[in-house]
């Protein structure tokens, strides 16, 4: 089955070499005016200037989709989220409004451990149903691939339950999910005062079992004062590497604790958050293959300082943007909102935010060769926006703006009557 998308007012293919865009490259992307995309069997067959695509022999006889002069982009690749949970943390939200900090609320029994309590009590089918409903919201917002972490179980059975929910929802589609094991998210109550013992259990029991069942592609660790140290992070990433899981690190979110350099040293696929990074951390990222994933939605929601995105880009790092969707620090699934915050609060340009949310997000998931740009052979994951200029995407914040969404060649959300 072939589809030809024509009358694209601005087409941003994000095409380029097989590595993330870094530094100045992030701003050096220009829209193709009057572009076209040819899709065959769920993959991009050709994308670019209309005349070139229409000249492709395979274009003849394809079903035509008219983009109406609007903007077409790759679907967002949201490379950091915690979307499996049983209930929102509305009391934490209200306590923060009344002046308590995220750290104070966690110390008084709220925070991550309160979500753990509820997830342990939930059935796998309830978690699956909740995730399924949220997955539809991501698709409507233009996200076609989402990383999904465990981390609200903190024991083998509950971590497995969360990852199985992710596998069930991801394999049913249309939202493609990439599972990450985050057993090192907090020390569970039964290991209070025995963090080292818990880290040993994560490394010797949970990681091998999850990897053995093929339930995760990555292992992650919350490297932060009061959670896990750099040494803990090293152990977790080393155990992950032994089991075939590449590393990700929650680094320097609330304090400068050294997670970034540990991530770089252990060849992690990404280091995430990075609000408190100092210049040597940024330089280490810039000189490495580790993607710097910024999550400004959590800073907005927790009223914390934003990371210095300009410095990351100007010093040559490969920056990705993601939601960090979770019930505690960022209950936002909408990448458009994240891009808007990145523009207004972190001075990223609109095109830099779009690169960060597509091709660089794909690289932050080890999917740069197959996702994140509209190039021959890659997945036909793309979005037609209700916009004639791509800058409208971060400009009209707080609004849903995807006219239709294509995942692997199928229209999976549409505000219009498109029949394939
Ligand atoms: O990325 N920082 C740790 N993990 C999440 C928050 C999880 C939660 O509060 O439930 C984050 O912000
Ligand atoms: Fe997170």
C-alpha cells in the first residue's frame, strides 16, 4: 500500500547523517516549501521537494493525502517518561502551592514512595488500562514513540508488573513504547537504611530477570542526594551493560551530584534533567556520544531553575527534549507545551526545539537509524500540524494542534475525514 502526501506548505524532514544533531547543527534545519512524502508499507519511500518525489516511479497510482498547505514533521520521539501509575499526586501539588518543596514532601511520605504504595496495590490490568488511556493522549499530541520507565514498584514483582503493562500497551499500538527499568528510582521502605543491600538486589536479581524476559531496552538510575550516589549509578549501569541494557541517568536535577560525568564515563545513551550541571559536565557531554536530555516541564511544574540550554548547544552538546511525564513532577504529555517552555524560558529557537524533540529524541533511545526523521527506509511516523509555519508549534502553547498523525504508515489520529 502506497500513500503520497502532497501540498505540504513546510516540510521538515530532519534528514541528515546517522548521529544526533549537535551544537550549531541543531539550528541549521530549513523547511522545504511545497514538499511531498511517499510512504510504502509503513516506511518512508521518498521525502523532499515535490517535483523529486513525484518523479519517483512508485508515486504513480499511490493514494493521495492532501496536507492542505500545512506543516508536516516527523512524529515526536518523547525519550523520557514515567507513564505507569495508579493515581495523580494532587495532595503533593497542593502542598507545593502552599509552600512545601518537592524534597520536603518526599521526606514526609509523599513523593515517589507514595506512588509506589499505590502501584504495588494495583493489578496489572488496571495499570495497563490506565497506560492505554494515556497513550491515546500522547498520540493526539503528535508523539509517535515514547520511552516508558518502571520505577514505582521497587521490588521484582511490581517492576515486572509495570514493564508487562508497558509491553502490552506498546505491542497493541499505535503508540510505540520503549521500556526502561528504573528500579533504582528510590530506596523502598523495606530497605530503609539498607540502600547498599537494595542496590545489590537491583543488580543481581531485578536487572538480570528483566533483561532475561526482554522487558526493557535501558536501565536508568536516579542519581541524587538522598536517592542514589554516583557509585550506586556505576554499579547499576555496569550490571545493566552485563545484561545487555544500555544506561540512562537522572542526573543533576535537584543538586550537582556527579551523575552526568558517570553517565558519560559509562557510555550511557543519555543523561537526563541536567538542571544543575556545571561547565565541565556540559563539556564532557559535548565530547561524548551521550545525548543531553532536558526536561523543562518538571522545572515549570516544581518551580525549579531551568537548565542552561543555550550553553549546552553553544558548547556542542546533542540536546533532546522530552516530557518526563509522571504523576509527581510533570503531569504533561504534550510535547508542544515542552517546546514552548524551551523557547520562552531556555532560549532555544523553534527549530532547535523541533530537532531536539524528533531526531535527537530518537538517538536518545538508540533509534536514530530508524526513527526521528523522514528519510527513505525509516518509519513513516509523521504529523500534519494545524499550522502554515513550523514556528506556530511552540508559539500557540497549550493548544492541541495535530490535524492528523501517521504511525508506521497508518493514520492513527485525525481531526479530518481521511480514509486510507
Ligand atoms: O524525573 N526525578 C525522579 N523521577 C521523576 C519524578 C518522579 C516522581 O516524582 O514521581 C522525575 O522528575
Ligand atoms: Fe524522570
